[in-house]
C-alpha cells in the first residue's frame, strides 16, 4: 500500500510539472548569437558611462499580461510604475525583461505588451533621463501557443527592442550583456559553448547575463521540479563559464516570489527577481509586485539593486549591495 501511495504521489507531481524542458531552442547552425554585440546607445554611450561611471537600468520579470482575465487575485501596478519613471531623476540606460511578460502568446496579450513598451517610450519623451531601449528574454509562457519564429516575428518591427533573437548580446561601457534562452529549463551544449566563446573574445570588464529560469534557489517553496534549471550539469557548466571569465551578474525570473540572492562566488552573483504582477495566493507563495533599479559602478565593481513594490514607489522594499571582484 505504501509503494502504491508513493507511486501515485510521484505521478501526480510529474503531471503537475512543466515538461517543456524536453524541447529546446537552438541558434542557427554555425552562427554564434553572442558574437556581435548590439550597442545599447545607437549614437554612443553617455559621457558618464564612457568615463567608467555608473550604468543604471530597470529590470522586471513575469508580468504575465493577460493573466488578470482569468485570475481575480492578480493585479498590476502599471500606473504606479509609470509615475515612478516620470519622477525618476537619474539616467536610465535601458530596460531588462527577464521573461514571461505574457501569460500566453496571443494577439491580445502581445498588444498589451506593445502598449506597455509604447508607454515607456512616451514617458521617455517627458523624462529625458530615460533611454527607451529594452532587452527581452523569452520565458516558458511566452512560447505557449507560439514558437520562436512567431515570437521573434511579432516584435521585429518594435524599435523599443534593439535585436529580437532569442539569444543575443549587447554592449554598454565596460559591460557585456548576454541574453540567454532557458525558456525550456535547459541551456543546451551549443548555447553554453557559444556563450563561453563570446565571453572569451570579449574585452569587457564585467558580464551581465539576463536569463529566465534560475540556476538554483535556496528555498523549498517553488524550487522543486520546474522552478530551476532542470540539469545540474548544465547549471554547473554555466557557473564554470562565468567563473572563468570576467566578474558576472546574472538576473533571472520565473520563481515569482523571488527576491533571492545566490552568491555563487565573489565574482558570480545571481539575483532572482520577483514577478512584476501581484498575485495573492495561499501561503504567500507569489509576488507582491516588483520592479528593480540596478546599478553597476564600472570603476569599483559595486552593484546596488533596489526592488520597489507596486504599492510603494517611494521606498525600495528590497535592497542588495555587493562587489563583483
């Protein structure tokens, strides 16, 4: 009887998992998607960035636009977010979305994301501190009812995003930015090898890796099965690559509750972002709704991250500060 109960439990957990990791997105054969970085600023970096000063950007994850229609306990703080941007008095170099900004791929949800980006561009016209450019990392929900070609095609004409491939690289100052694809909970050997080669060839002082599925999480809730990279060997390979090159900061999402710092070494840190949408759920397993201001001091290597909740745009709810050595 005990064996039967354990079997039933195992089958239940297996069925409840996202088995999308059995699929994989790959770059075109023979092409390294990370080898030709796109500049964040089309006409050259600002003087502060050129002189080794602070690079600053807004990061958010897991908005799941479209989810509110079926989940009454979901809410968004778009109005508060744009009020925050309007009053922000320091330079914002770009925006980083680490996946699942749409709950599923549909015309309606894609339009909602487009409108969100348009509002950022409109706010940038009012606040000259904002450079309205974004980097989008695909998540598992972005591929529901879609495939890589569908997704890339939808955003090919949106000038908010400089580059639309699922894997790509960008440059600003002394920071190399790499957009990875972990939407199916794996990186794949080809992607990891390409990333290693690109980092090896880069002259940047620091690496910023934008990712969807976390390498690992140190909490039990939302950690088992589908909430971290499926293959421990791939996680360890990624860490080996990052450790063998420049000091690296990785930003991940997917976990929703988030607000987790993984200090893998003095030179490799991972922040798991909480979801942008607020979702009230039992045992407080979901996010209260966050976006983040991330600063990288190119001179000292200091990283400062402030997480703002949708119900308080004046004071950060979460803060981290550490050095990339």
